[in-house]
């Protein structure tokens, strides 16, 4: 259901900061129900921990309408190695 809101935003060519509107109020109720479900069940339904123990690589990405970029930082004993990602 939450994907529906993303689709509405896409097809209406809305900015992310703009409030979503709909002529179908039940859509918002379904979305709220889904958020409440995940708020209650995220820890037991999520199969992957939120905090990875001892990461060996960190990454950051950014994108705009005309460009994309990122960097990976490989954590090694005795130093750090950076790798640009294109």
C-alpha cells in the first residue's frame, strides 16, 4: 500500500516535500494501517538486524536529476581504503 503513495507522487510528478492528495480517503486509511502494522511488528518480522556487527565496508551515495555518485570505504585492520563508485 505504501508503494501506492510513491506511485501517486511519481505519476503526478510531485516533489517529495509536497503533500499527497487523493480523492479516495480509504487509501490513506490503508496506508496508516500499514504504518501501524510495521511499527508494531518491525522487530519480529524483519529478518535482518538494524545494527550490523563490525561492518567491513561503509558506503554513501547521492543522486540528482543529472548526476549520480558514491563512495565505498573498506575498513581494514591498520587502515582505510576508499574506492569511488561510478
